[in-house]
C-alpha cells in the first residue's frame, strides 16, 4: 500500500479517516501493518501490500480461487492478444487520450485483465475486489506507481462518494446479492461530470438457452471449489469438442451450442486458448453463488435514476451501460 492512499481511504464502518500503525515498509510501500479508524474502534490489517477490509470467507471466495489459478489467462500481456484492451475501450467508448491522468474506481478487478489496460492508459487506478483475487492482480502488475489495491466490499466502498472521474465494473454485478444496490453504490462514487461503465448478464430469450447451466447451479455452487474445478476440467475435456462442432453448424449452430453447459469461445479467442478460457468461465458460471441477469430496460432505468445523462445501453454479449453524471 502506498502511504499516500491514507489521504483517500475511508473506514467502511463509519467513513472516518485512518491512522497507520505497526507499518513494515518494503520496496517503498507498506507491506504489513494496521489501519486504525480515528472515529470508531475499527481496525483492519494490511497484508502483502493490500488493505484487507473484508475476510476471505464470503460468497466470493470461489472467485478468489479461480483467479489465483487463472491469474494470467485473460491478461493481454501474458496471452498475447488484445482481447481485454479491445473490450475495455470498445465497450466503454473511452479512449486513452481522454483517460490519461484521470482517476478510476475499478470494482471486481479479479486478476487484473482490465487493470492492465487502465494502467497503460495512464489512469490512477483504485481497484477493489471482495475476494483474495487482489493477490493475483498484485502478482500480475506489481507495485505499479498508479495502482492502489484494496480487498473490500462495494457496499461499503472505502472512499468518499462522488470522488472519482470514472467508475468501471465489468463481469461483476450479476454475481452480487442485490444487483440494483450494487449499481447504486457504483453510481454514487462518480463525481459530477464523471463517467460510469458497467455490464450485466443479459436477461433475454437467447440467454435462457443456457438453461442446463441454471439447472446445474443449485448443486454445483455448493461444492468445494477444488472439487468443482476438477469436475469442470473433466466436463470441458469431454464436452467442449461437441460444443464447438455444434457452434460451427450453419444456421442452427448458434442456437444449439448453448445447450452444452460449458463456455465456448470458438471464433472469439485463439484456438490454443480455447480450453483454458472454457475451464475458467465454466467454473465461473457454475461456482458463483449469485447469477442474476437483467434486462436492457432495467439497466437504462438504473442509469437514469443514478443521475446519469447521455446514457447508452448496448447488447455486446452482456448488456453494457454507460453514462455521464449530471453536473452539480
């Protein structure tokens, strides 16, 4: 943790400022220590350079498990693609030139596939994750001068409201207990004139073709993560070739392949990455405690109610919503 982060960090219990205690410094950052709230009795540890405002034992622990195994799978600089870069800039509509020097609050950083793109754009990045996936993000990006990692909850975001130029949250909202409340917490962090970009699984008829996945989830999400992961590896080895065969069929293929309950990105990712991405996202589908798709109309309403103008909701796999916070 950079000591200057104390100027921005707030207690998730009372929004008070923190004092730093028992600090152990290495490589110019605080590696271990404690954050003590000046307003209440709360204190939180700093471990492996990261403030830990929540424990690991929560509904997101499966995500921590998967991202620490697949730390490099979706990170452009390791997989040799521009998939994350193209998705970030293409889906948000934000350019590197516009973003340079601004602040961004990234919620659900995982292993940091989009964190890399933000750092490359010259942003001051404040990344939050509810799981220990923050350790994978740190391993991927190191003690970057513009990166601030915190393990915490969006429901008690440890920063002042309306204090970020940009707020970004992809691949997360549908996996939280209350999707509307999650969005409201995100929108509250955008400063007047700032921008937000979120996405959420699409609640559509075509999406419901994935019904085998939803039939399995009540059982699979209760399995220990290591056991589920082994089962997913076996399922992908057996079923992904069949899914690819169905997807390649003219006309009907796009309707048939979702009936196979494994993720299939044939045609979207290089063939040598296909199996690894399938294991990762199939585990994500079957292991997440919450999976709550939303409609485009709902997302549009949330943007408006959150004080956003110039709103846009598009179907880009998921529904992607962007907007600008109205000036004060």
